[in-house]
C-alpha cells in the first residue's frame, strides 16, 4: 500500500515541478509543493521497501516433540 502511495506522490510532485498542469495561484508556490511531494514519495517508497525487506528476513522455527506411545 505504501509503495503505491509513494508512486502517486512522486508522480503528482513531478507534474507540479515540470508545469504539466499550469495553475494560476499566488498563495502557493507549485514548484516547491511539487518538490515536497517528490521527497515525501521517495521517503514513502524507501520506508516501504525497508519494512518489506525486514519482513522477508524473518525465520519461523517449528518444534515437534515425539513423546512416544500414549498410555491409557
């Protein structure tokens, strides 16, 4: 889920940085907002890859005890 969010943030940030959509706003600097979204997207991607890497390194140990025949 975080990988998809990271990709969406990077794409939205690059759209704003490269002026693909030109908004006429004076209150918000769209280029700076775009760079912030790109940085947040890259951070989300790196964190999600780190968490997935740690999850795949876990090992499971199963212990089976053979106690012999049961007494009745």
